[in-house]
């Protein structure tokens, strides 16, 4: 069968249409007109774009840039293709425009008979698309990717594009148009007074979106976390049950030593048993993300509290408070998994609350994780911090304090056991 007279049926078009003797090349253009970067599969310079043909009312994609001549049915039995092209992911910044050319040839799936008909080989039959045939250009992209190397702006990195959760949009065109342009969805403008109304939409960066634009918020885990391991207790603490199934351990005594082990602060404590005069000891542990650690003087008198909300489903969930002998706050930290462990009385003179608006989101194995700011209200000023951010406040008569929003995120719905993570810390850096 000569390709110049190959006929095929096109959905929604009556009759038989013949393939022209020459194909009409088309420029395929990707333009990011949104305010956030997106990521596409750029393996073999595809730019996340796929040309689709209408078959019986449904658009199907095909390999519009076969990179091996041995894929053609004419040569499929004579040679084999080499290794597959290296997988690439491209980062497309706001305002970026990228193009590639499709030669106008539809690659139709076929079968070649090899070895005198004893075996068959899947192959491609080229078919020149008529200039007026309605086709579609599909763009599939991710607003956010994790688990792959850092991508340069407007560049590519060797990695496998994650298909799960990808967003796909398409635009119809005809080869006679010469150019077809497609880009990621640009949501409606939004604000606090003009909220999003679409199902699953969030107002991020002034636009409504169901995806998760890239953000610089930290990933909670190894290297960035607040941890409060179980304290050592050789009689120093008095432990009692508290509200909500938590356990509260308290003690008053002397800081016998302060050790800084990387990002972990170890506070060793001692006190005298009033009845026996025996020395009772204990130790607190506080691990923070990389950065400054709370200063504490050896020999100072302190009042300490550890609130333990750990359970089988939530095995590490604790908070601690350290005050001097006059009651001035020195350190307060709360892992705050599934809710705050410390009350406003515990954290005074600070009040720690979560901001109302969603700052961003991230797709994880547990679903869509929503990020929030944390508000630290001190006696004279307030700081509203994004996840991972820190600030310094001066509190009259008590000193200069550092406040840290370690992380603040939750899942609206999730199959995982834990859905709420809002760890934070406050400590006095110096006496004014």
C-alpha cells in the first residue's frame, strides 16, 4: 500500500480522507504563563508535549518523534534499536517559552511479518496528516516534584518524571495552522476577599489552583526536625497523668552540665532529695534544625517540665519548658503532632498559634500536605513566620528571644496515621 494514498477515517468527519503526499510541519510551543514554575518530561526533548489523533471521538497520543529508524515497519525485521534515551525532567519557569517541531507525520501502530511470516514485530507506519485534520496537543506537567536532584532554572536533570498526580491539558489544532501553543492551567485570580470556588482549589500566589506550585518550605525529617527524646530520670522528675492521655514530668534543680552535640542540646540536672539528701539526677534532650542552639548556664537553678503525648500511633510526641528560678522563660519547644501539647500558661509570656490562610502545599505519599504560618505573640511584638523561618524578638525586662517555626502543615484527608505537624521552639538568647 502506497503511503501517498493511505486512507483513514477521522472521527466526527464523514467519509474517507486520503493522506497527502507531503506532510505539513507544525511548531509545538510550550509557554508557562502562570506565576509558578512547572516540571515536564523532557526525555528526547519532548517538553512534556504529545500530539494526539482523533479516533472514533477520542484523542490518542502517538510517538511523534520516533528516535530510531528500526521502529518503522519497513525496517523492523532488519535491525534493532539501541538503548532507550536518557530520561530527563525540565523545569519551566514563569514566562518561559520552549518550542519543538513536529514533522506532520502520524505514526500508526502496525505489525511487520519477519522470518517468512514465522514471527511478527510491532512497528510504526508513517501517515502524513491532512492539513485540515483536527488533532490535539497535550501537555502533562507537575507543579511540584520531590525525590529528584535539584533542577537548574530553565534546565534539565537526569531523572524519571513522576506520572502520579500529573496535570494534563490539551488544545486542538490543524496542521495548516503552522503553530500550536499550550501551557499549564492558569487559575482565576483570587485573594482573601475573592476566594476560590472550584473543587479542591487553593488560592496560592494570587491564583486558584488544584496543584501544588513549588515552594521553599523544608521537608520534615532527617536533617530538619524538632525532636525531644524521652528524658533520663534517676529520681529527678515527678510524673503525673495529664489531660488527653498525656504525662507531665516536672522537676526543680541545678543545671549540672550543658553539652552541645551537633544540633542536639543535652541538659543534665540534679537536685537533693529533701528526705534522704541523696543526689537525684535527670537529663533533657532537645534536637533542633541546623542553626543556633539555646544558651544555658551551668550551675543555674531551673524549673523544667516535659509533656509526653507519645502513643503507639504517634511514638515521638513531646514538649518541654525550662524556666529560671524566678519563672522567666528560658526554653519552650513543642513537637505538636496531632495538636499542641503546651498550653498558653506553659508558654507564657508567648502565645503560639497557627495562621488561617494556606501558604502552599506539597504532594506526598500521604496526600496533599497544606502549609501554614506560625504566629508568635510576645509581650511587645509578634512574628508571623513561614515554615522553616526564624526571627528575634526583644521582650522588655526578660531578654532577647529567638522564635522558630520548624514546620507547620497538615493533611485535610490522608490514609496515614498522622495528619498534623506543627513543631516550634522559643528560647532566650541573651539577657538585655
